[in-house]
């Protein structure tokens, strides 16, 4: 028997199977798993975003940031314009409808950065500002704002 004979199994009349027919056994489960994972990630990220936005609204810190942006002592310390860097830390305690929020908000200006330390107390959605202090970073300067001067919206 001649060992140099080459057998060609290709037949030009038979169309080769499509990619899907050759690979469906692994592509279908992999695609399904990736779809489920993607949907789960979107749901979790959306939930976290909604939670963060809800917390942001419930803390009532926007009027405080506006008041700090107009405070002359803060302007002298970090310059103007003053922009909010968002909530750095927060702590919420709820006991029988009584709420206590402790929020730290980062702010920055052209001459430096600072942290707003805000404590609010209240019942349900009604909040009262208890303490508002601005700590200028890099210095030991603490600027206290009178909570009664803040227009609560």
C-alpha cells in the first residue's frame, strides 16, 4: 500500500455547516450567562444610583452648600468659584421616625479645599440644621455657620 496517497474528504457539492451549527453547544449557554450577568450588573448599578440620589435628596445639604458658597470667610479661605465635590461620608440614624444625619461634603475653590460638616435632626422629611462647620484643609481654620441663617427648602 502506498503511504503517499492523500485522501481529500472535501466535497464541493456539500455546503459546510454554518458557524452557528458548529458552535451552538457552547455559544448558547455562554451568551445566556453573559446576558444574565449583564442584566444583573445593570440592575445593581441602577439600584445603587437610585439609592445614592435618594440619600442625597433626603440629607438636605444643597441649601447649606449654597450658603457656604456665599459666605465671605469661606471665599477668603478657598477662593471663588466654590464647587461641591459631593458627599464624602454620611451617617443616618432613624429611630421611630426621628432622624439624625451627619454628612461630610467636600468643596473646593481655586485657592484650596475644605470639608463641610453638617448635622441635621428631624422627624420624617422635616429637617433642622443643628451644626454647620467648614474645615479648611491644610490649615486649622474652622468656620462655623449659624444654622438659623440657612434657608431650608
